[in-house]
């Protein structure tokens, strides 16, 4: 009996796999695209919010005239941040028909699919990460990076440091990063650039992604006595503890971080130790009170979402919006130019789209450089026991 | 002594029942008797495999190729775990060795894939010897710990030896165009190689070496008394499993066109262990079923969640990966407790049941 | 020199974090011969139970600890009674595979219930730094180390002097004789798993309150394997010393060579021990060579 039951289950599973062959047809008018997002796995913290941002943006676009009257029709696939799973989703999306563009879960995915995409499919791509090598337009001719690279972000922090230096002595900078692909990404650039700018790198602390005790790193930071400590390559892990301990060890430095590690909700979670923390963001993060048309739409969407909302957003969430609206306008431009929606034409349209109006999501008019949007903003956080806020510490920066 | 053992095992009926009395709980290899039913089944399968790319879907072709590569890797682990009874929890690291060696040859020497994968397999074999040597002299689960050490040590090498391995970013792998057929060509090549390697594995267990593996799985001392050099055969079984992994790794590299350290983690190794247990230890059919099941299961799960879960909201998103991890574990435990012979055992019983009717 | 001393003090303190999990490992291995690969996940799970009781249910930390320990004991007993006892008599690798599977299940369950993000346990260990002369030891680390010391001492006393402890030791040295003396072996197995559960939960709570917890906390705890190997798989005293030693070396390696070396170092030790001294430094029983 139980044997039969088991075989029935197995047969059911086989049947279900046969089901995979079917794919839902979409109307020819719709603009199809795929999102391979890391909804689970190690970077799910950003992937899930990213998906929510996309979903809200698509709803809003489709309600507000679509793309020249055509609706956006996404195919969403959880890649688990694994290359083979992501490619499987991508192939599945390609197999189901013409796609205008495709968003990957991260840089390894883009690196893996680019050779094949360059030769055969020629689909416009983007992804959730900001890896520095993606600006190599020879290797990634169909990729648009929706923000500044991690190296660009370091440059923005350096610019802030230089501006504050004035005629003082060379500032001492410590780099603290994780021993991951993400963490090491801007390291070489950061060291080279520091030399050019006359900044003194006094410590390079490589930490594990997760670990038990961070004290040795803090001891070394104390001994190096930096004026600035830059965190890169973190999410909610380790850096809060390093920051808190650093305060206890009496380190008098300004602490700063690059995009994913210095999100508002994370900094808030650190508590008063994070008072004065400086974080780079590629987009506007204070939503409430911003008068840009896109920011108003985001404000309304966040209010209607039913999740706790304190008037600011998160990089993963707003990145979905920025990409969706940016690509809407790129596709519209290509349609205006009377061109079919293939990778070559869309990249051309993206380059032609000068002084793009992001509706307040990026504080200045946007023009791509090497197929990226090299803009960013540095926020200063004010955190006390019972208050939390952040505001710009400098004007919008464009990296040349 | 050696000859005595030879005689004993040749006389013993297929299925390693020489030792069956000692450990009835251990799964026995599938019976060899080939019936018309079986021949017909295999022919049908062969026809299906050849005709498959005609479905024209890039996605199905991708999944089929991935399954075939995983079958090769699983068959390798099955040699180590299923036949020889040695627990390896570092299989994916050996896949990595094959992937890197083969890719490096491709990039720097420009040698064809068939040569690269031989060397990829060989390299994994040798690395397997290095890690197996100290632990296999000792009885117990020391090999499991040594393979865990191999997992982390090799990951360390992949990640840190940047000038050679490309460090965290890994290596981009040049494309191959097998038989001028592109993806379909690679599919035929992988499936062909899979068939060859499965036949090799199957025949291995009819040779003296293979029987020695089974004997030492059942009982070290008995095997030793029978004149088997236990350490040597254990090493061989382990390294042979690693060699299969190396070949699978070489294929995986040209298939995904990227090699990076994060593909070769402990969780990937647990995936292959689950494939062996679920499919059926010490069974060729088991390796096929296990690898196919484990590769396709997440996809099926995904479809099921899409049908029954609330669609398109971020709220269900967090489920898939932990659910999958839970199911991997539950499958390992469930099969070990309730059906130690895995899916292959189920198929056998189904067939036996069919005949009775 | 001062810096070396500073790293050493920190290293010894952080090494103590390995001790409880390693003791849990050893006691289960000693009595049942099962190499429990789910130990790290039992640790992680205990820490999450504590999180659920204190942060989600707001029950306060004393009650939180009691509930976490109770939950961890129940989990351990369920594993032993439900999965391992039915498989007694099977080859060791089957049992070890089961523990690997159980580890994966626990990771999945934690992910399903509590999600993938890092969560912080309540600050029940005081943060204020402790000064030893000129040396500063972070408060949490110092108090965590003290907690480990107390729990480990209690455990060793229990193991040495209580009736149950003596029965466990009798079983581990000679099962047949122990059974002949009227010891119920199956109950002893269950008891050791329950004790393993207690040690795992304590370890998880202490480790987790230093730097937060995620469902993959258990994988970090695989370093404990190095401790167990070095200490000798069966030596209770050995793993205490080995744990502290490995924490010390790991801290120094991390401080002077960087994080990648730090992650690799415990496994290098494993390989060295296996090659040169498979019984570990303090192994009680002869290792069978083939």
C-alpha cells in the first residue's frame, strides 16, 4: 500500500515536471521582460524589497498610460542568487518569446550570461548590484548599470573627505570590507585613487561575512587611529558591532559606508553609536515631503502597502522603481525613433536619453556615462535613543 | 589469499550478497539480469534523449543538460558513498577542481574540451588522493571530516589564488561549439559522456576492483582477511568518485560559462549527497533518478508555489529557498529511515509488483 | 607586544565560545558513536528559540533561557528517539548522514519561521567594557566567556559525579558491560542527546548575543569540528583546552593574515591533526588504524 502511495507521489512529481513545458501566452502589445531576482538565499534582504519596488512601479506605469500605451508584463523568477538557477530562469523567459529587457540578480549572473547574450539574444540587461567591472562596455555591451559602481561610491566618499580636508594634513582613512566578491570589488581602485588624491590609507581590514568576534579588527583600527573609516561589502552583518565596539574603544573617526550596508533601517538598528554616520546612496531616500512626481507615486505606494513606513525608503525597493521608470522612458525613446525593441536599439536609445527626468528619484538630470548612472548622494544620519533622521551631507555628486 | 578472494567473489551471485548476511540493511546493487522489458526501456530512453532537443525550448535543453551533468557527479559520489561506503561531504569542491583545471587549460592552452575534461578528472582524482590519504588510514568517520576540510581548503584556494583562478570574480569560460550544433551539440556531448561514464561505473562493479569496494563497505576486517589492501582500495574508491566530479565540473564550466568559488560550497555538496540517498545508494539507476529528481525538484516546487501561493507578491518570496533546504534534509532523512534503497528501490518494487499482477 | 597580548586575551575569550558546542559534540560521540553534524544547527535553533521567547513574545531573558533550553532538549530527544533509534545497528555513515539531513531541515525550518535576515538577541550580557590593567576586553565577550566557564564547569561536575554522568561514562567505555550492570543503554543515549541539546542551546545563546543570528549560524559552528579533532574526539577536558587554543590561533591569524586565512585555518589544523596525530592531543582511546 505504502509503496503504491509513494509511487503515486513520484508519478505526480513527474506529471508536474511535464507541466513546465507550458508557458502562458501574452498579448503582442505587451512589453515582456524578465526579472531574475534573489528572492531567497544570501541576499534575499534586498531581493524581496526589490521585487516589491518593481511590482509597485509596474502597477503605477500600467495605470498611467503604460509605455506609449503598451503594458509592462514581467516574468519574475527567484534565482536564489545561484548562477545556474538564474540562468535557468533566464532561458525559460527567453524560450517563452520576445523580451525587451531582462534584469539579473547580481554581477555573477551578468558575467555568466553576457557572452551568450552578446552573440545571440542581444537583450538589454541590468542587475541589482553595482560591481565595478560592469562599466566595461566591450564586455557588457548590452548592460545598463542603474547607479554608480562601488568604486564610484568610494570616490564620492573620498570627494567628501577631500572637501573637508581643506589645507589640513593628509586625512587618514581605514577601509573595512568583507572577504567576499562584493566586499573586495572596489579595493584596488580605492587604494589607487587614495594615492592620487593624497589620502593616507592607514588600515585595510578584511573581515569575514559573518563571524563570532570582531574585536581584533577594532583593536587594529584603534592602533591605526584613522580620521575616517569606510565600511564596504556589508548588509546588516558585523559592521554594526564593529562600529559600536569602536566607540567603546574610543576611536575618534567619522564612519561611512557604501550603498547596501548604509541603509536607513540598518543604521537605525545600530542605535546612538551610529550618530553622525555617513552613507552613500545612489537615489533619493527621503520619500515623504519630496515633490518629484515619481517620489509622490512612491510615497503613495508605500502608504498603501500596509507595511510600516516612516517616510523613507530602502535601496532595494527604490531601485526597482528607478529601473522600471528609466526603462519605460528608454523604450519610449526607441519607439519614438521608430526602431524595433532589440538590445542594440535600446542601448542607443539609453545613450540618447540625455538629461533624463527621474521625477525626483535622482536629484539632478541624468545622463549615462559608460552605460551607467554615475550619480550619488551622501547622507548624514542623526541617531539618538529615541529619534532618527538623515539628511544630505553634500550636494548630489556626479562621478566623471 | 588473493586468488581465494577472487574465487569467492566470482562465485558470489551478483549483488554483493557475499556480505549481505553481514549487513542486510545495506542496499544491494540492482540485479544484473537483463530482461526484454529492460532492453526495451533503455532503447526508449535512448530515443527520447536523442529526440529531446527537437522540443526546441532553450529552457528544457538547459535543464536536461544540467541534469545530465549532475548525473555524472552523482554517479561519482555514489561510487564513494554507495558502493564503497565512505562518506564524502566535500564533493562539490572536487567538481570545482575539475571546473578550474579544465577552464584554465581552455583559456591558456586552447586544448579541446575532450582533452580538458580528462585532465579535469585526473586533477580531481589526484587532489582526492591528497585529501583521502591521511583520513583513510583511520577507521570511522574521519573521511567525512577530511572531505569537509577539503571543501574549505579548496574554496580557500579558489578564492585566494587570484592570479590563476580569478579570485572572487572567477573566470569567464570561452564558448564551445560541439559538432557545430551550439547548445544542442553540448547537450549531445554531455549526454553521450554520461552514458559512457555510467556504463564504466556499472562495469567497474563486475571487476575485481569493484567487488573489492563492496567487500570493504560491508566489513573492513573481512575484506582485509580476504587479502584486499583496504587502504589502497578505499583511496581508489574515493579518488574515483572525485574524478567523476572533476569531469562533471569541466562540463559545468563550459555549460554555465563561468567558474567562481561560490558555486562550490558545502551546500552544493549536501545537494549531491541528497541525490545519492534519494536516488538509491549503489545503483546506477539510482544516480540517474536521484540527480534528475534533485535538479528538477526546486523547479517543480516553484511551479507548485506559483499555482497555489498568492501570486506576484513579495510576501511569498521568502519561502522557496528555506523550504527547499528543509525538503532536501527531509528527503535524506526520510529515505534513509523508510526506503534506504531510494527511488531505484521504489522502481524495483514497482516492477516486481507489476509482474505479480 | 602589548598588541599581541591584547589579541591573545581576546582570542582566548572568543575561543571559549567554541567550548560548549564542542562538549555537546563529544558527549554525544562518546556515548552513541554518532558524529553529530547537526550540532551547529541545534545551536542556531536554540538561539532562535531564545529570540522568539525574548524578542517576539517579550517574556524576559530568564524565562527565555528556560524555554530555549526546554525546546532544545525536546528537539534533541525528537531527533534521537524519532530518527536515530530506529536506525541503531546501521552503519555509522547512515547515522551521520541522518544528522546532516536533520541539520538541513533545521536550517530550513528556521528560514521559514524567522526569515533569512540577521536578527539581534536582547542585550542581556552587559556591554560595558572590562579593563584588565591597560587591556580592554569588550563587555559582552568577557561576560560571555564567564557564562561559558560556569556552564562548562557545571557540566563537567555533573558528568564526573552524578549518577547519570557515571552511567554515561560507563556506557561510553564499555557498552556491553554497562548493559550487564543494568544500565538502560537506550535511555542513556536519549539522555546524552538531551544534554547535547542543553549545551547546544547555551552555546547558541551566548554566541548569538555577540553578533546576532541567522539561519546559517550553524555553518559557522563547523569550526567546532576542528576543536573536536584537535582535542581528541572523546576527551572532555581535551576539547576545553583545544577550543581555547583554536580561538586564540584563529584570532591571531585573523589579525595578522586576514579573514580568508582565518576561515581556512581550523581546517588546516584538522588536516594536520589527521596526518600526524589522529587521536588528537588528548584522545582517550586508541584510534584504530587499518
